[in-house]
């Protein structure tokens, strides 16, 4: 653009010189040279201004893109934080699923009432009024039973099996874990795998686990975790499938 305008001014200068006298030509030449210089200065100013506009536009575009990226990062971060909150809430709900019981406290569900009266130790666990021939938990060499004793009552409308369909874990001093079992005192015998209880039926029962004598001699606290599904419908259930979870703790 600059070269075109300068060329146009030169052509006009030549044409003007051809039509004028000598003194007049000199004056016109001076004037046209001056106009050419002014025009060159204006062109330079316009080019400088256009360069700044293009530079500013590029900078603005970059700023907008940076802002979009930042917004995206914030959204992702917020999403991750939300997932962490959900995970924490899920863990908290899992912990709160287990209800802590006190000795002598009766807890009720729509189908069963449970009371835990005490926690103790024994080499053997026998029924309170044994028959002449009876089943019991016999002494295991080098081990002792830690047990929780209580009462279970069927307050539902159907028979259920409460021994094999229960989850039991013993935790000693909050770190040593043992699988446990449920046994009911049923008229002179201890029930083992199959222990059925009819509606309105009630029996004394034991949560127990056999642990090394060395641990029994030094432990200070024992906690039983006890769980089951609705109406004891799950056979040999894992903790995660239990609808009801309870714990009871005894201090030595």
C-alpha cells in the first residue's frame, strides 16, 4: 500500500512538471516532496497502529483460552473433591452400620430380639442344664474360649436358623482377629451348625472363638462383631451382606 501511494505521487509530480514553467516547477516539486514525506509518515503511523491491534487481539485470544483451561481444571478438581467426599461418606456409613451394644441392653429388629449379658473366658462351654449325654464346646489344647453370653428370641412370624446363618468375629485388643461361631443352649445340648428357633421361642446363646492361651493371659479388651441378614436368610454370610451388625466389648 505504501509503495502504491508513493508511485502515484511520483506520477503526479511528473505530470505537474510537464505542464508548468521553471520557477513554478521548483515550487511544486518542493510541495510534492513535502506531501510525499507527510504521506509516508501517515502510512508508517497506520502500520504501527495496525500492528498493535493485531498483537492485542492475539493476547486477548490467548487470555480467553487460558481462562477456559483454568475453568476446566477447576471443574475437574471440584469433581475429584466430590468423589473424595462421597468415598468418605460411604466409609462413614459402613462404620456406622455396626451398632454398639451394652451389657443387658436388648436390641430389636422386626424378627428377633437380642441381649448380650456378659463376656468371659472358659476352657469348655457347656449347656447350663446338660443331659446325661450332651453336645458342648470341648477344650482345645493350648487354647481358651473367649465368649459372649446372651439371649436370642424370635419375635417374627417364621422359623429361622440363627447359628450357621450368622457372622461372628472376635477382635482382641483392637488388632487380633478370629472367626467365631454361634451356639444355642437348647434343652441340655449346645446347637452347632443347625439351630432353629420358632416364633416366640427364646434360648440362651453364645458367641465364641478359640484363641491361644498366651493371648488370653495378656489381653485387656475383647470385642465381638455379630451380624445377620433379614430373617437370617443368608447361609454363612460375609460381613458385607449382613443387614444388621452389632458389636459388644468387654474389658478384662
